[in-house]
C-alpha cells in the first residue's frame, strides 16, 4: 500500500523503526542460537563486503531519532571498506550507544561523541 502526501521525515523514521525491529529480531535469533551452542564453540559471524562508516552512521541516526534530546556526534577518519558482520556490529554499537545515553553522566549540553579511526591500508 502506498501513502500519498507522506513526508520524507516520516518515511525516514518508519524506515529506521523497521531496520531497528529487524535487528532486534536478529538479536533474539542470535541469542537463541547462542543458548544452543556447545561449550567451546564460537558464535558464527557473517562477514561480507560493506562499509563500517555507513553501519555506524545508520545506528547513530536511529539513536538520534529515538533520543532527540541528545546530540550524537559521529567522527570517522580513514577508510572503512572491508568485510564486516553488519548485523553484529550494528547490535553492539546500538547497545553501547543506547547504554551511554541511558546510563551515562548527564552533562549540558547532552552530547555523545563517537570516534572511529582505521589504521590499515588496502
């Protein structure tokens, strides 16, 4: 079903909600997988070519929408193309950032800074 006269902001927010729910579903499935693993076995990772900067930027945008009272600043330096497990990295970053916002020391203004640097070359 298509909706006419829907603003880009609403579409963007709905897309972020959908992506977050997909990640949560994957997290639940991963937790179920983890409970089924035998001692000594590792959790599987799904490495595929992607860009870490985009993964981080997407999560920061989701968290910014969910927490408009905070200012989240993402600073990235370097090349971030590589083989990444997008879902696992997104889960970790979302959890870390969410915890920082929820449990971090509140200062004025309410800012969260994330810095990522790469130290390898292609």
